[in-house]
C-alpha cells in the first residue's frame, strides 16, 4: 500500500525560516514518526520562500528583449525579464504564456515564477513574485541531511511543482529536485511473466510520486504544502533531477 | 490521506473473461470492501485482454505506407500497419518509435500497442500483440455500472496506461478512460490565501491519480493490474477522457 499523508499545521513560511525545523515540528504535531523508506515531499513554494527567492517587480528593469517578448505575449515586461533571466531558451510563446527551458534544465511555463500566495516584506503585495529555488536538488539534500541528523532516519526528500504538459490539458505535479530517492527506475533486463524482455524500460518514479503528492496538496484553500509518503515501492538510493531531464538531442518535441 | 491499495490475486485475464466479476472476487479475496468515494484503477492490459483486443501479427498485411514507415523506423511492418490503423496522425518517428495521435485522441508511442505479457490462443506467443480497448471511457463505465449493481456502491473507475513524455525521461501512468470521476478539476475562481485569483486553473486530477496508481502496479514481476484508491480529494462526478485531451489548435507542441 502506498500512503500519502498530509502534513498539516505548517505555519506560513517566511524568508530565512528554518524549514527543516518547521517540518520536524509539523511531523510531531501531526503525530507522524518518520520511518525508514519514507519520503517527504515539499511544495516548491515553501522551499523558495524559506530561501528568500522573493523578487519585487518594482525593482526589475526590463531589457529590450523582455519588452519585445512582453508585447508579443501581453505580459508584464518586468515579469518577462525575470522569466528570461531564469531560462536558457524560449521554446514557444503565446499570450499569457512563455514556455522555456528553465536554467535548471526542465521545460515549463513562465520559468515557474509564481505570483499567487506570495507576499513580501514591504509595498504592494501584488508586486511580489517567487522564483524557483536556486538548486532544488541541493535544497532537498540539505533538508534530508538535517532531518536524518535529528531523527536518525534516512528519508528521501523531494521538491515538486505543478507543470502543464504537451498534448494534455491540466497541470500535474512533477519533481524539480530530489535527494535520497530515485528519479528514474530502470526496468531493463527484467522479464515479464512470459519471459519477454520488457520494452517499457524506464519509469519516472519520482514524477509519478510527485503527481500523487500533488493530489494531496491539491486544493488552494487548504494549507498542505508538504506530505509524507509511506510505501514507495522502489528502493531508495542517491538520486537527482538530472535523471528526469531528456537531453535536447533525444527530444522529438523541442 | 490518500491510500493506493494493491488488489492482488487477480488471475491472468483471458479474452471473454468477466472482468467485473474477477475484480469483485479479488476485492473479496483482498478483504477490501468498496466505500463511497473509492476509485478502482485498472491497467489497460487487463481490460484489453478481457475485450479480446489481441491480434496475431501473422494475420496482418502491411500496406505500402506501413512498409515505408517500417523501413524508416526499423520496426516490424505488420506492427507498423497496426499502429497506423489505430492512429489518426503520425507526429514524429525515430528508430523503434512512432509517436502518433491515437484514434482515441491522445498522443502516445506506437499507438499503445503492447507486446509484453501478451500470449494468444495459438501459434508463436511472440506473434501476439494487444491493442488498446475500443472505447476505454465506455469500458470504464460498464465496469462501474456492474460493480455498483452488485455492491450498491458508486465508485469511480479509471483505466490507465504508461506513456512517455516530451522533455522528460521515463514513463508515467496516465488516464486513457474513466467513469464516475473527474478528468480535470477546475480551480478557477478559487482564491488563494491572500485573495489573489489562482492562475493555475486546471489540475489534471485523473492523470495525477493514474501516476499514483501506476507506482503501485509498478514492477513487472508482481501481478498487480488493479488498485483501489481511497481518499481521492476531489468530488466524484461524471467524467471523460475528453477533458484531458488538449485540442490540437491549442497545443504548442504538435
């Protein structure tokens, strides 16, 4: 059985907060004791806030390129400037949306920059936006180490965001950083029940789990920015977002 | 809490089997009593087998077009013929893989035709392949009605498959048919904690659940072609695969 347990009672996270401490306290408040093989899944937003990835749009000066792209996409030029700064390449755009290869390597809309549920230390709340963590694999690793040091339990840690997709409507949770757990699970070499070698070789286990976690974090009106996963069916090991990123030259849809 | 419970003890499904009956028996064998709000998730393979979607490649005569595409992709021309028959359009191809818009409307590799774990009633087992169900929404609906009639519980039913993706490595579980549950959940109009209207408006809840279920069905060497989902966080309602299909003219990645 796979169980996704909501971790409630996490206070609103502010820049500089000790997120590991908040999580440990919330686990206690939820009467959840970490067990070997458990995975903690965190919404990107609380990691980014703790790492102070807030930017005030009034302090952003759009470049020529941002102004041009803003006109084409009917977006705030300052927001476009941040999107371009956070990206390696613009893949597609249309009014309201710029699909980029993020500097972290994945493809997503508007460089994952978030405008909702964001409030800053001064000025107009609508001017504050939130960038993704600088290095989510590293963030996950640091939280994992800290939690292992306190609890003596080596759990996996994953940071997720919601991404749109080619071909299908709606967003799904996907991994943007992970530590102590696999990104991909390779089934090559396994044989099926009739002795054929399996053709579907690699399962994006971290993304499957991210989607499951996202369901439980789901609704906007409930404050569940973290969940505890029990019963993940694959062995935990060192892992990285890198496993999940399809190399550009192997991608038929760039 | 979201729980994904494996339904074990399902016998190997054969053409003509009464799949609803097999599922009801397996639920009993697993001591699982259906509850209101539960969702049954089924691997495509058992639905296709029960519906006798087996084809013997020795009976397939490849067309000119299939022969051409087979040469370009280094695939069995008879398999390519079936892929083309099951598809509306070829989007991309490379050796080993033909990405199509399936006649059911979604984009997937090789029209979802499966060669592993397939055995037919006669001849060389390697000649048998399995097509997707004729109409998975309808298959899900029929199973749902039958199970409701027997148990008096109105559960959701979903049929899933594993699909590759643009941009990211590895396969994830996705919905290919559903009944009595939402495909998309629309969060438009909801406000976040600071009163901003949410920008991420539609969650592909069925696909998130498909990914979760796929994790539990996961390994090839364990026979878990169905799972029971308890604690799905959104209200059940009538639903359809159609909700999840992005119209071609709204898709930047065709």
